[in-house]
């Protein structure tokens, strides 16, 4: 198993992996990070820094999960690792409550709630304690920050980042490539490529 990334988010992903599979030996988990200034992860987990290093351990195929939160880096990691034989393993915490009617390949960390008929795009991240309610639609590589609340029928476009503790009201649409500041309350639709924050949330 490979965790793509070796920073703070990877620590949370590591804990989830061990919790999901208690017999998973720590020496069977590797991190991949191209940043060669990072030399250690949890003191005993080896960090691989190149394609060749990955191939030395995994000459054919391997499973990986995403240990980074930034949408653009998540996309880059999936594209690169799948190209060299990796298989993306979406991470679903044992403490997450996810309706059986939810559709998508995404990560849901601890204490998340995802309601019925929700559609979530490839590689999106529902971070710790976030709630996504019924019939919401999230695009590819969306990042929903910790403790955020996305209410029914809301929509969030591809590569948009929703800051921690944000509330998006029912039926609101947030476009692609947006950044919504932490603690915002989104009461109106927001177009593509916008930066917005505040209570109520305003484009800046």
C-alpha cells in the first residue's frame, strides 16, 4: 500500500488505514512524495521519492490512497500513479456514515455524514466531521473542509475548495475552481473561479 503524500493529511490517512485493517503491518505501507526534503514519516515508514523507487518495490501494480488535500495535487497524484500501474483505493472511514445510495469514488474521513442520493466525483475529499446532505452533487476533486455542512440539493463544481466550518444552504450552487473561506455561510450561487468568504459569503 502506498500513501500519496507525506505531510499532515497523510498522518490522518495512515491512522485510518491501520484502523480499517488492524493486521496491516506498518512495514507494508510506504509513502510517495516527490519532495526530497521530507526524509521520514512516523519515524519508521519509508518515503519513496521517484517513479523508479516505486517500481523497485512494485514492479507490476500496487494500491494507493491519497494523503494530500489540495485538489490539484490529488489530481496530479492519481494521474501519475495510475499511469505507472497504481490502483486508486478510495478511503472510507469506519466512523463515516454513508448512505447506500451514495455514488462515487471519493475519500470520507472520520465522523463524516453523507446522505441519500448524493453524487460525488472522482478523488474528492470529505474531510473530518463534514456533512453532505441529501441529493447534493459534488464534482471531481472537490475538497470539503473539516466540519463543513453542505445542505440538501447543493452543488459544488470540480476542483473547488470549501474551507473548514463552512455552511452551504440548500439548493445553492458553487462553481468550478472556487475557494470558499473557512467559516463562511453561502447563501447565494457563486460562479466559476471565484474566491469568496464571510457571513454571508461574498465574492472578494
